[in-house]
C-alpha cells in the first residue's frame, strides 16, 4: 500500500516538473525569437543611424553584432536557469 501511495506522489511531482520545464523552454524560445530581432531593428534605427549617424551599410553590420550578442546572452540565461532547475529537482528527488 505504501509503495502505491509513494508512486502516486512521484508521478504528480514528475508531471509538475515536466510542466515547469515546458514553460521554461517556451519562455526562452519566445525570448530567442523576439529579443535578437527586436534589438537588431531598434539598435539599427535608433542607435546606429539615429544617434550615431552611421550609414545604412555600417548600421547593418553593428546591429547584427548586437543581435548575435543578444542570442548568446539569452542562451547563457537559459543554461543557467536549466542548470539550477535540474539541480533543484535532483536535490528534491534525493530527499525521498
């Protein structure tokens, strides 16, 4: 009887963990799409062409660099969050 009850608790914990992981993945997928594209166009228009007065050709180059850096920042944040979430789940599973 105790094994059935304990298994039921583990199944519920795994479903919650899966939902949390899926939400994290979808959140960072949305960030990966919107942040670099948004930073590319906004930095090109407002910073490089507007404030700094660069030519259209130069602003493309520097805006692309900003977008690439943004991709790396989002990826680093994803790895950090996934690592902490995984270690937290491992610690919780270890306590059982």
